[in-house]
C-alpha cells in the first residue's frame, strides 16, 4: 500500500487539507468550499474527511500528518515584534495575546490539530510533523514540478520569520540558499497599498493588480525613495516609519497619508485617479523586485528553470514579466501558491523524508493532475439531486453536450460549467467555471455586473486551446494554471482610439478581436488547455472553435462576489438561479434558465453579499 501523508494548513486564512501517496498529490481542497465561508481559517475537518473518502481510507491508513508552519517559532516572532515596537502597540499586544495563550490558542496549535483529527472519528491520530512555512511553500513549488532540478523562489507576506526565500532543488533534495526576514516583506508592502486603496488585506490584492493598468506609475519613484530600498540582487528593506503593522492591527497610518496626499480610500467609495496610480506604482515596484530576485536565483543556482510559490507568486502580471524577460527557459508556478498550498508542501516534505521519489519528472509533466484534486460528482449523484428536487434538465452524451453548449455560447449565452473534480487553488480552470464568448464586447460588463456582482474594472481571463495560444497571445510557454499574464498577439489587436479617456472610461475601448478578455493595457491572464490536462474543457473549446473559428473562451470562477467557488451540484444550481447565467452544464446534464421554475426568496440576497 502507498505511504499516505495528510497535510494541513489552518488558523490564518484559506485553511486546506491535502493527501499525498508516496509524495504524489491524490486529493486536496480548501475548507471554504465545504463550509461556504470564504477564506475559512478554521480547522479543515471537511477537507480532511473529503481527502480520506476520496481514497477510501481512514486515519489508520495514514502514516503521518504534517502541519504547514511552526506556531512556536511564529509566536517568538510576534513577541519580538511587539517588544521591538514598545511602548507603542501595547493595546494591539494586549488584544493579540489571548489568541495565542488561551486553552485553544495558536501556541497550542499542535494539540488543536490532534484534537480536530480525533473528533473526526476516522481512526487513530497519526504522528504530527510540524514544518516551516517557507519550507512548505518551497516543497509545494519544486516537488510536483516537471523539473529534475530548478531554482525555487518563494515570496509572501510572512511565515514564522521568512518573507522571501531562495532554494535550489535537485532530484529529491531542496537546499535553502538565502532568506529575507520580517518586517521587510514584499507581500506586506503590496498589502499595505491594498489596504490604503480600500480593499481587504489577504483577499483584495488581486483587485489591486487588476486596477493597475488603469493608472500611471507616478508614485513609483516615491515608493523607491521613501518606502523600500531595493538592492541590485533583489533584496530590500522597508522604512518601517511608514507602516503600522508592527504597532497595530492596520497596515498604514498618518505617515502613509502624508506621503500619498490624504487618507485611505474607504471600502466601496468611488475609485479615483489616485487609487489607479497607486496600484500602477506598487505593481511596477513589485515587478522590479521580483525580476531582480529571479536574476539572482538564476545566478546563484545556475539553473535554467524556476519554480515559484507564496502569495506573491499569485501576482500573475509579475510572473509574466519574469517569463517575458527570458531569465529562465521555463517557469512553473504552484497553482495553489498561497497558504492553502502549504498543506500540500508540508505533506510532501514528510514524504521526501520517508523516501518518496519524483518519478513523474521522466514524463515531462507536473504531478498536479491539472490541479483537479477536489471532489467530483458522478452522473448518478447529479441525476438524483436533479430528480429529487424536480429540476428540469436534459441528459446528453459528452460530445453532444459540448456541441450544444458551444452553440449557446456562440449565440451570446453565459454558461455555468461544472465538470469532474474541483480545482485546488484560487483559480477556476474549467471544472467550476462560468464561461462566455470572448468576441462579444459586452461580455465583460455583463459578467461583472449581472453574474459576479462585482466591480466593473475587474478583467476576465481567457482559456485557449494550447496549440492555438501563439496565434492569440505573446506567450512563450504553456500556462495551464492561469498564473501568467501576456500581451494579446499583434494579429488580434485592433487600432484603439481612446480619445484621451482615462480611468474606468478605458473599459469602453475595444482593443482586440477578443475584447472580453483583453485588459485595458492589451494584456490577458492566459490559461492554455490540453486534452491531457482537462478532457471535458478541451472538448468544449474544440467544439466552440469548430462552431466559430475561435479557440478561446472567457473563463471566470463559478461563484458570485463574497462566496467561495461552488463545490456541489446544489451550490452550482443555487448560483445559476440567483444570477443571469443562461445555461448550466452539470456533468452530462444540461439545464436552461427559461425552463426552470421561478426563483423567489424572502429578501434580496444580493444586499447580503459580504464585502471582500
């Protein structure tokens, strides 16, 4: 029997569980997908239960459980931080301490994890191994990558002490080379601007990245002069006089306000030119640091391939700059690059110590199974749900389903696409997706306002058949996990006259033959789709190309603002009925909105969407 290890990340944000067999990921999911609480930080009991059920095993069959960071070392950093900031920050220290020292406090996380496992009632509690935060990131980046050897770069907010680490991976060995420590953090610098621009830290950073192309980087020089001292090798120091996270529970204060001309934008208030330009500026500085770090990684390791993880590795614009710079021949980014992926890395770290091998590198493919590691629902389960609830539907074979959906898309319909195993990580990759025709110039605004109920400036990503990607995007390598931004190919661009427009008015300008997935700077966050990676999605894209000549679809996550991506058929149907989605493909079952019974609720659910 395979050596089974469970990895757990919990108690900060994006709790998750992963199960590996001889080091190979076989199941992984975030707790939020089951609890329906976005960024759920609680013990991932449902995710663990899913992982066990997926393989038909109990805890008795599991050799060890790995936790993704070291709580005691993290607590020493918290104490040292408050001591260094004293006497300011005492109130924050007083409020924070009980969360660490209580009976179920974070300092006793190991006991809490053991208790959570015991409460599952799934067998004996295995031995618990506590790993380091950046070790978990680094292993998650390198171990499942397709490379026999590579440089490994991990950048995030902070783990225990580390904020940026450089590693060298060879075979089954992963050696640390360099480390930057708290409070000097590129992730926290970006989060400070996220907070200052009125978005939520740890979830709104992707909004700031999407906002950047609307502005000019006119504050970039000021950021370099006052906030961050960047060295030629990419190392840096922050001037902590401008940040509040050492002393309190907010990111910025009066120093930031004086530097950038006024108080922070309040959430949900109108965006101004200042926010556009702040976003563009910190994005430019972030890209500069990441590029310098990548060059250092190449010089220090001599490797021609790079692996990345950590929250900053979800900045797909910066990733695209690294790819375009040609520093490395290939770049591979862990699809669950944030803390959720730490569960996977922790489990694989234990597997490495127990002799796991990386035989998958012989195939030239990664070991992530297209990130499709979550729950799947068979046609029998879906049929039972539909029939027991009296939901009108048609059952089709897979080919006919793809062709029928492709026809609907070509007619301008928006489709909920629920197929196979759910994705692990923040991106919908064609298993739990909402899709549309990228040629439709109204598709972006329609999806944002009537499907997602979110800010109009948010861009959508294209999914493209891998062999056709070069005809539509300037992408020098495949991008299966939608983690690299590239420019739309010149052949697809149109002469765009913006008439001097600025800010959100730039949305009105059509820039390419696929306007719904072309951002205002003519960029796109590309997902390349292969039959091996996702057969059902590949079949749909192929059918759409046959119908229209276009091998590209709009792809966004199957959820609405404030909610996690859907997991079950019930989640999918509820989202379908609450929005203006026209068709829903649940496995081999097709549902059309006009055939459904009317949907009524006691209150307007849209008023209850939490801010994120």
